[in-house]
């Protein structure tokens, strides 16, 4: 689900000092804020941070130490994406195995569509493995866009090399779900 939330973050900057006032360019603070959000990537509460949509307030800075850097509380609105159970999403297959396929959708890298949630599909083991629907002959393999429903969502704070990510379980059980046909994607077989 995409939403807009109001957040507050402390942004660190080295301000100019004019008559006891700590002055800093708002553009610099916004750039620093966006860099901080990019590094933070996501939160369990709000999901993935997509874009800063508006700046509401920059409070007076507080000097941190003798280095001259200050912390400025910044209030802003941010567009976020947080997957929830029941969402209908589209993702591109990036890995195919006998157990199912992994999809990417937007910033989310870990969507698993298990073979048990692909009714009518069977695994075909070739150099480039795929799942084939015996009735419609539709294929699901790497690079294919798939419409799916979210069955389960979990938050990963840190495990191995994965940090601050959502993982989800997907299904294509339903009438409108499965591989998406896009104009110009099918070649004429002669």
C-alpha cells in the first residue's frame, strides 16, 4: 500500500553562525535528509521510503560539540510503500527454482511465489527453468511480469546480508492473477 506519512528526523549539518543564529541552507538540509532516508531505506512501521513530498518545518539547530556541527529537527511528508496482506501487486521474476519463483516489485526484493500457490503450473527443468500451465500454456520464468496477491508479510531487521527489508509470500490463485501479457512481448512462431 502506498501512503503519505508525516515524519521528523534530526539532520546533521555544519551551519554558519550569524549573530548567535545557526544558519543553514534549506536545500542542503533536504539533500542531507534524502540521503539519510536512502540509507535508512525502510521502517517496519511505515515501509519503504519512496520520496520526500513536502517540507513542513525546520526547527532551530542545536550545536552538538566543538566540531561546529549542529542537529536540526526537520518535519516533512514522505511517500512510502508498505506491503500488506491482501494487496494485489505486480512483480518481475528474477529467480526460478523447483520450489517456486522469487519476484521483485518496486523496492521490494523478496517476494516468494511457491509452486503450491500456482495452481495448474508444473516445473520444467531446462537450462532456463520455468513453470508451465498445462491448460493455458502460460509460462512463468525469469523476466516475466506476474500479477499476484500478498498472502503473508514479514519484516527483516537484519539477517546475513539482508537488512531493513520486507519479505512476502505470494499467490496467483484467482481469476485475474498470473503472468501479465504486454503488447509486443510475444514473438510470432513460424
